C-alpha cells in the first residue's frame, strides 16, 4: 500500500506570509486614518502621533518575526518526525518487502541542500533579531523609524540573497524611472573593476596564500563576479 506524503509546510508558510501582508496593509490604512484625524499645524499631537505610529509598526514587525520563527521551528520538528517514519518503513522485517525509495537526482540534492542552508540562515537571523529586541540595535532602529516617519520616509527591506547591495540600488533607480537591472549593475561594476584594476588589486587576495591576486586570478574573479546573477 502506498503512503501519501504531506506537503503542508509550504502552504502554511505561504498562508502566514499572506496574513502578514494583509495585516501590514490594515496597519497602513489605520495609520493613514490616524494621520488624517490630526491637524498638520498641531505639532504636539503630530509628534505624539509619530511616536504611536513607530510603536505600532515596531510591535507588528516583532510579532511577525516571532510567528515566522515559531513556524520554522514547527516545520523542522515535523521534518524530523517524517524522517524517522521513513526510516522505520524501510526496515527489513524478514518476509516483509521494504518500501522502495525513489532515487533522488544530484540536482535535487543540491536544491535541497541549498534550501536547508537558507532556512538555517534565516532561523539564525530571526533568533539574533529576537535576542536584540532589548539591545542597543533595536533601540537605535526604533529611533531611526521615528525620525524617518516624521520625514514621511520609510525603510525598505532588501532580501539577504547575495545581491542585496545591487537590489537596493536597482530599487532606488526604478523609483526614478531608471530601469537598470541587477544583471546590468553587476556587469557595469565588473567592467569598472577590470578597467581600474590597480585601484582594486590591493583588496583582492588569495584566501589560501594571503598573497595579492595575480592578473589571471583577478580575471577569473571578475568573470565569477559577472556570473553571480545566474545562480539566483
């Protein structure tokens, strides 16, 4: 008899992220309503309003982080239980015929390993952020959010996927109707590094020998730098 494997982990995460998006929209609508109710020339009430807005946004962000971390830990536990169940199903019980396991391709193994590493990294980041809620970094973040709110500005979160600096530049350029792509930015940066090699060579060293890159090593590094977008 065949057993059906559950695939609810992804749907649970998608549902939670969808819920978070709805809650953010609802909060923004509430904040806009609060702003409309306070006259712009009432500086005292506007100041209190900005503080209340920063507090609401901070509390929602913290709750979302905790919920994502809790879901991640639950999925990790479910995965361990499923792994144990699969191991029991394939035990040799004499006359019983063990369940034949499907072959997993090398590409699938690489994808699973990459996904596991990314999940582990996200969990470490979430745990570190929770630990820092009472630290100096969190206090600084709250003060920055308040200042930005007073200037009608906000922080844009860029995914930590190895391209975050270029994605941040790409986002700001699009805000100014300049549709330069991530790939184009990487190529432009690599071309500039190649044409100004003397400026960058002192900062490129061989991790094994500690020596400065040779001409050949530098060319390989620039080529690798250009092709990074293909792996994302």
